[in-house]
C-alpha cells in the first residue's frame, strides 16, 4: 500500500501531520503552520485510510467553508466568461451524441457529488490535489456507498474532465488522470447450481404453466424469459424488449435477434447487437408455437404484449417481479437473473467452445487481435453448435400444453 505524507507512529498509535498552505483558515490557530492529530491505535493500512480522509478534511473541507483558494496549488484562474462548471460540461457531453437516459442520469449523479464536495469549482481551476481529496471524500464511511459506487462516480467525473480537455479544448489536460479507487465486488455473480435450477424450474409456473397474477410478470413472459435466459445467456432487458419480428425462422437455423431498432429497444454496447440460435429445448417446449400464435393475435408486435414497461424499460417491472419470485423460493442475493449469463458462459467454456464464439453469443466485446474482432465470421451452424452445448441434465421440463396464444 502506498504511503501517506505526514504519517508517523509513536508507540502503538499513529499520527498525521499536515503542513497548512498559505491563507488556510487554520493558520490563525496553528502558528507554526502544521496541523497534527492522532489517528489512534490501529494497523498501518487503517492509519493510511484514516489519515487520507483527515488530510482531505483539513486541506480542503475547511477551506470550502470559507471559500478561500489555495494559492500554492491553484493555477491562475480563467476569466469568469471563460469558466465552466462540471454541469456545463455534462450538458455539452449529453448533447454531443445520442446517449441513453440511464447513462445521462448516472453521470449526472456523479456531477451532484462533485458539486456537493467542491462547491462547484470551475473545471479551469481544478488541481490534482483536489482530485485526491475528492477521492478520499467519496470513500469516507459517512457516504455509505460501496467501493464500486465510489469508483464509478469518480470515473464519471474524470470522463467529463477528459471530454472537456480532448473534445472541447477547455482545459489543457485533465488534472485527475491516474487518480482511481480500488473497488471490490460486494455482489459476486456466479453460475446457478444444478440444485438451484431444479428448485426454480420445478414450480407450478414451469411444470404446469400456471402463470402468476402479478401484472409485473407479464403473464407468458414469466414462463419464457427465464428459460430464454438459461438457453441464450441474454440480459433480462434484451429479452423483455423482444418483438415478434426478432424471432427469425426463415433460415436453416431459427435465430433470436437482439437489436436496438424497435421502439424502447436498446443494447448495452455495440457488441450486444447479435443473433443467437434458438436452442432445441426451447423449440421442444413450444417457444416457436408461442411466437406464431403471438404473431397472429397480437397487433402491437411485442413478443410479450402483457409485460408493462417502466420509464421506457421493458425489463424494469419484470426484473422487480423476478426478484420477488426467486426470494419467495428461498434464494438470497444470488443467484439472480444475471447469473444465467454466467451459467451459459461456464457451460460453453466447459464444452470447449472458444472464447470468441462465447463473446459473440452473449454480447461481450471480443478480446484478442484485430483479426479476431473484425475478420472472423461465425456462421449460424457454428453458433448453433455452441448453443446446443448447453445441457442441464438435472433439469427436466415437460411439455404441459399446446400454446393457444395471447
């Protein structure tokens, strides 16, 4: 772990000495210009953590209360007419290209945290020291956020600063480049176990097609979307937004098209645009019969006509219902719906399917050389072979009825 300037130990206790910059409000109290405080008896790692936070509070938080700049570190301020707040940058960044509402909102939340701590310092006046203190503030236990959330917010702010530098030319370079937060995963996803799959899929919903009354479940969507997740590895939002025309049966291999071309359809990244073969087990259970009936009786074109959307997100309400449903079966935080993706990846990897093919099917950016990313074409037969490698011997589902349509 990196050291901390001013940290020292006496006996079993650690202390922190902070050299106060000129004009700092504490200079009147500490005539020698040095602030010293005890960090208590703790490990070196904990002392560095406490000291970093205390240093941030002393060097910047106190100065904020008086709104006094630190002339030893702040460069010459730009004229008021040429100053820009981070919120200004956010507005320019938002309008620079098409971005999803979720992306804009996530970035704006980070801007709010920046404003809360800095008092909305113009980007032209930012210093590297302030970046370090902002990082410490984000990590402070009082924030009650995970390390991942803190890191995400710092990354958003750094992205806006990078945009202000590289795209807008408002600052020479981003002063916070290289400042980061190490995050730990608090909610680790993993594959479903055979026992968990059995528990989930032996309920009346999948054994007897007893659809839930909850409107958020979307009637038939409650039956098919979990199965599609298990046999495609697609995200819940990708499956919830499907339209009848996204199921293509004209070729030799029936395909499921994950696209962003329809209303309220979106994918996480460009790699998410893909075609996935429909597993034979889904066909055996009557999925194509369902699609045919939906096409004949549903004028809206939605594959799940009874599934409501939440703020334009087809998967919003379904995810809420799915969480309640699985918790009612005794599951904790995991496995969740996203764990189906891990299940699919694991199954294919164990079957010897190449990483490039797996990435293609689940919508991940393909790693490796430019040739692997651009020039390697994967035909339907290759993709079908990978999909058919998905086997769940502990899971036995019976065809309970012939689908009659919505």
